């Protein structure tokens, strides 16, 4: 499982066809929610691309 704190990143991943497995409250940042995606190589590549572009 991969937890995403950013709504913008989660929305981008959804637009690329990745599916949210669950939504939960953040344990690190109280009051925030996390979007939980199934971890995969494709997800890791997309996250690396987002980070590379600085999105």
C-alpha cells in the first residue's frame, strides 16, 4: 500500500488510471486524510515522474 497525502497527486494518479484502495485519516498529520493506493512498479514510476517534473 502507498499512502498519498496530497489531493493534487492523488487526483493526478486517478486520472492516469490508478485506483484508490482506501481513504483514511493521517497518523502523521492529525486532521488530514490519506489516499491509499495499491503499490506497484507502475505507481512507483509515475510517482518518480511526478517528482522529477516537480509537480
